[in-house]
C-alpha cells in the first residue's frame, strides 16, 4: 500500500489551552458546560487523560469522572459495583427511569428482552432492503439538488423513517418525538426533562390506543401482548420500553450519520479509497464511532466501596463514565486523535460495554455501512460551508447540528 493510500489525518479544530487545565483544577469537568463543544471537547479529553485516572468534579453536587479506557470499560462491565438502578444521568432526575438502561439484574434481563425483540438479528436482516431503499431515496434527492444540509435532509429523516418501520409508530408521532427531544436538549433543565418525558409518554399512549384498536402486525402490538417474568407486561412498562426506542432510536443514528459524512468530506483521499474498495466501509464506520462517539458518556452510582487507581469511591457516590474520552486514550489506540482507516478500532466503547451495551448497535452499523456504500456510488462530495456543532446535548449526545455539502458534477 502506498503512502497516499494511508488515510490518517488529525481531527480538525483540535486545540489545547491553559484555561482548560485551570478550569479542571478549579471546579472539575462539567459535561453540561455550554462551552464544551467542537473547539474545546477533544482538548478537554486530552487534558483529563493526562491526569490521574480518577478526577473529582464539584459540579452538580459532586461526582467522580473516569476517562481512561480500561477504567471506563471495567466500570461498564461491573454492574454490581457501578449501578444503573438509580439512573444513568448526572444530575439525577427523579422519575426519569427507563427500561432497560436504568435497571440492574435481575430485572434488567427480562426488560432488555422486551426491547431486544424489536432488534433481534433476523428482524435487522429483514429491515435491510427497507433501509437500503430509504437511504438511496434520501441520497438521490440530495444529489439531484446538488447538495444541501446533511443533518436536515439525511441524518434526521433516516432514523425517523426506520423507527416507523421498526416499531410501528405513526409518521406524525416520530416527527413529534424529534421536536420534543430537541426542545428538551435545548432547555436542558431537570424540569424540561420531566416535561419532555411526560409529553413523549402522552404521544406513545396515543400510539398504544390506536394499536389496541387496529391490531397491526408490528412490534408495538407484540409488546402490548408480551409477558415479562411470567406475567402480562404492564402499561407503564410498554410506555417505558417505547420511550427508550423513541429517543435512542433516532438520536444516536442522527449524530452518527452527520459525523460519518463530516469525516467523509473532511478526510483526504478517503472517498477514493471507498470507491476503489467498498469493502472498507465497515472499518470506516468503526473508526468514525471511535473518533466521534455519538453518545459521549453515561453515569453510574457506586453500589459498594471500590478503589480505582488509589482513590476510594464510596457507596452512594456518582461516577461519570466518559466513553468518548476512553476512545481517545493513547494507551489503547495509537495516535488516538487521528482518523486512521487502517487501524483496528475493535473494542471501542461507542456502544458501551457489558449488560447495558446498546441494543441497536447492529441496526446502526448496518444503516451506516449502507449509507457509505451508497454515497461511494455517487459523485464526490465536499463541504459547502462551515459545519456547526452544539455543546453536548443533555451532556451526552454529540454530532453536527448543520452540515452543508455539495456534490461535484459527474
């Protein structure tokens, strides 16, 4: 392989600054900081990774931060010590518990099975032709227009359309899902989260009523009739499972699609490589997920005293696990701030690890692979303007908020 074939480039906008270190010294890491965006996020992770393995933040009542790969992976695997039973957000908001992420065994397994049924391997295979047709239609429209905003024209409509087919939600419901979640992320307060959850639950309850009446042959009808631990599933459990699918079912894919196209347009020579060898699409997907993790972090509560790198974390303490930082740990990945299509990104933590690993990872990978293969059959694309990025939405979700592109003439 020639040197020109080796796609290996630094992430744009990477920066360091004494003010980042001073901020960490003064008050600690804050995932909800509105200044924590594209120009500061990666440098902040680098600063954390240069520090001792356990960082203490005074924000939001105080919590620990784990950013190194082995520490984050170890905590994700050890649910008996790092529990989700009190929620996976900092600050904790009472009444926001969702199936299955906010439950530990023994309840977790049966609850996870309820959600996994929508995403079982045979169902994902069945969805592939639908996903392919949907992607081709969206891309064809973008190409015909000469380009456009990837976020509004592709990254958002793709997961919402798939969500309709996957679960059985109506088109009107999924459109409102996005409007509500975007509003909640923008406001950010615990009160806004509770209001947003209540509004989403009302939408889902309307969908349940129509499904009970019309009995369509889809996942939601199956869920209404399902059993959990030998008893009929309760109404609140149906709503909670649907909430998980409604939010996670579009947010992660939307951010992943935006980040994928951003890298495709930004990294030199990568489009030529994918055209020559479309079989490299899966490797591109994994490296994108590692470098620009769509879900940057999650929280756990310490269930029993544990020592990490000489620091004692006591039962009841909150811990923030920075998957996005762990995926840039040089102890695990060489030149971690660079996109390298030739690296093995296997083992990245973009979808988590352990019992709470993302149930939709196979579907997301399939969608992203098909998107890359489809784009590789079309004219070269490039950025048509400066993309925009927000701070971490809800202190977690990350991707471009606008991404203008153009297609070259064939």
